[in-house]
């Protein structure tokens, strides 16, 4: 099982190309926390790929922005972890 926090770290670092410091700021945690989560997530991904195991993504202590799709399209909902400036107006 891959927790949502592990999924988010993989998404931010490996897909979005963020540095650990940037991912930590985005998630509102310490860089050392991101590093720990990232190492655990990569181990789980490798285990699933190499050994043909099922990978489930679920649960975790996370806060999800309901307007995340808007943020990902370049707009901003104003959420404090969005990482972008809220547009004026």
C-alpha cells in the first residue's frame, strides 16, 4: 500500500520535478520528513515493479484541496499549499 502522502511526494518530486525543499514547502512539512516519505515510497514502488506486487494507493493524514484541478491548470484557488499566487479579482 502506498499512502497518499507517499503518492504526493512521488508526484511532486518525480513528476513535477521539484526539489525536496520545494516539495516540503508545498506539503507544509520539513524537508527531512519529505526525504523519509520519499525513500519509503520509492522502496514500495520498486518492490511492486520488481516483484510484480499489487500497488494500492489509499489513506493517510492528508488535506486535499477541492479545487486542485483549477490549480493544476494554471489558475489558483487561493489554498495556502497551492504554491501559486491567487489571481486578482
